[in-house]
C-alpha cells in the first residue's frame, strides 16, 4: 500500500512557518514514495476558528506549490481555482465522531463523566515506535495525575482533538503521521485510541522543532514566524520552500540551493535530523537573492511588475520595451522584490524625493556649473547609449579637472532621487535624453545649488 499522509492545521491563527515546514515534509514524502497528500482543516474549535485563517492556510500552501491530492471539488466555473479541490473540514464530519464514540461506550472503552465522555486509558506502558525519534516508552499518559483517563467529548458536546484526529486518520487511511515533535506527548493517547477501535496505528515520525536564532522556541509573535511575512514580503516561493527543506533535513554533500524536484528525488524520513533547527533569516534572505538573480526573464518581469504595482507604480503606462529595459538594470541588485520599488521605482515616476544626505553632499553651488557642463556634453551626443554617455561624462570630468565621482553622484541623485542604484550610464540610456534633461533641470532649480 502506498503511503497516505496529511497536513492537519487548526485555523485558530495564521499559518506558522513550522506548520508550513510540516506540510512540506508530508508533501515531500508523498511525492517521493508515490503516495497521497491530504489536507484536513481541524476546525472543531468554533469559538476560535476564523475564515481568514483558513484562507491564509490555503493560499500559503498553494503559493509554496504544495497541492493536495484529495478533497471535495470547489471553486466556481470562472474562479481562479476552477476544478480545484478543497480540503477536508472536521466540522463537516461530526457524524463520524459521534458514531465512533457510541462504539467506545457500547464496548465499555469510554464512559460518561460529569456531562462529558472520557476514554479509559490502558494502565500498561505504551511504546511509540517513531521513524525519527526512535522508540519512546510512555509509562502512563498524564502520569502526574492519579487518573490517566482523558476527555474525548466535552460537556458541551464538542469532540476533543485527540478523538477527531484519530478518527479522521483511521477513516482516511493515513499510513504515516509526520508532525512536529511537540505532538509526541499526545501520541500514546492516540495509539491507545487506535487499538480501542481495533486497528493498528499509523507509523509516526515526529520532526524537530524550529527555534529562533538564539535557541529560544519560535512563537507566532516572533519575527518571520508567520507565513504572511513571506507571502507579502517580497520573497519568492522557490526560495522559501528550499530553505524550509533545510530546517531539520540535510542532503548529502551539504548542498543548500536545490530545486523542489531535486529534493523530491532524494527526500526520505531517515534523513530528518534529531536536533531542533534554528531559523536563520539572513540565510533565507541570501537564498532568496540567489533565486531572484538566477530566475528566468519572464518570471522576473512578472514578479517585478507585481511588486511595483503593490507600491503604486503603474508600469502599464509605459511601453513594454521600456519596462523590460528598466527592469534589466535592476536584476541581481536586490534580494527581495519588496526592495524593488525603492531601488528602481524612479523609472516609473517623475515625482520622487531626493535622499537628504545626498542633497547635502551633492547638490552644492560648486556642482551646479559642473552639471551644466555635463548637460551640454550629453546634448551634443548623437547616440544616447551607455558607452557614449560614459565617454562623455569621463571626458567632462577630465576637462573640469575632477574625479569621475564628482559628476556621477549628483547626476544619479538628480535622475533617480537615490545615492545608489543601477549602473548610471545604463539607467540614463533607459530614461532617454528628454527625461534625463528634465530631471537634471528640475534638480538644478533647487535652492541648494544657489547656496
């Protein structure tokens, strides 16, 4: 029988980076073994569930490329997810839990207690065979209590996580439960429930936790802990998936940059590390920059246009060739797409501010005649290409007896508003003679040049 795995988040908060890594490891194992990956939303806690959290989970998994294999058809005929399958929702499976509880009561394996229903926990030790942790022996669940029995249905009629989790895994035919190590404490209860239902439990594999860089446990309040930071933070999905693979799993040769297809080929549970993984935001940022630098032109253009639009830059107002030429000067110069508007947004608006430190340093009275002379040199050019612009600027610097930077810095600031950015000669060529002169004239009219 081929493996069947699942990711079963609770929509009581936004998707955590640890949850995304759990989903990824399940998906990788299913793809590596030719098995199935299921998505199940554990939404029985109606008081804390939110529709927004569900949407973030679905969007996050789709963004990462972790598509699930089963579920009810959803999406309208014209929607973005036409023909897509939704996840399973526990709130739609209550009859299953009620039927299983009644069976436990009939067989004397559960009993009513103060309006609730409790499960009779075996008193003998339970061994948890774990594919990652190894064998773990639990003498008794809730050993600190005299009574190890536990509630499976609350007094308000709501089924408890332990029950719903086991019943769904049983009825969905889950063969491997791959989840965070923090769930290891629950597993003895789950094994006991499987045995009470007369079926062998699935194989368990508890993956290490993700810690902050300082070794503390990562909570949802920590920076970078929520997937929303990556969905809207200028990251590319390939880089985030690649980095998540490295949190608790290590391929041979200590490789770091790997495509998802490569990981699927070699991923297996015995390679998952025992020790907790530390989240390194700097390494993820570096990896993201590598993906941005090496991605195809079409994908770079697409993501760049989206990032600019999000910042209010309408590239549709410009010729396509101009947009592509402008973006070409930016590729490989930033690591997050969210950095692009500040880096190259000047191409798409004439209304930009000048960096104050640059104004103080470069918009000076002595630089005004220098820029005017450079403007005259540019005006005499028959070709406004990078080579001609560079030659004109350097010859003007020689004529003035100044270093090239004396002209480069105020020219860049006048034309972009920034003190750093794309190659000056290439950005001037993209802007074109008319726009360059307009921007030089706008800057030269500032009071700082008059002293």
